[in-house]
C-alpha cells in the first residue's frame, strides 16, 4: 500500500454479489458504511452500486494514513463482517482492491 504525497491513502474496492444475493449484499454493505466512517482517520467512505449492473458494488474510501487504514481493517468488527461478506460475494475481498495515486497535470 502506498500513501500519496500528502500522506492520505485512497482505496477503490469493487465486489459482485453471488446470484440471488444482490439485495442481501446491498443491505449488508449499507449497514457497514457508518461504522467505517466513524473509524479514526477516515476521510471519506462511500458505497455505490454500479449503474446498469445490479449487484456490482464499489466503495471509495480515503484514509489519513496507511496506519488508519490498517487499523480499520484490523478492527474487531471486521473479523466478524468479512466472513459474512464472503458468503454474499463472488471472489475474495482482495480481488477487488485498487489503491489509487492522484496526479495533476502541470499548469
């Protein structure tokens, strides 16, 4: 994982629900958003469903530091939530993780 020059970390996570689990996964993710937003060091944590692709979800999250992200991932509630999530989604959590690096064109 890398941090940007101003130290924040941006993560884009995409996951697809197992067939027939779309509504259940959406409800599960909806319930998980607020606690994650309240984790120390969270800047943004927004869940989305991909337009035209029911059951495909994206979470865009920003953390003040890599340590804040790691603390979020190691939070006690995550030890319970991740196995539940795996029952609802295709693939693994790691399959959908992308770390983003911002850049700006020269003026």
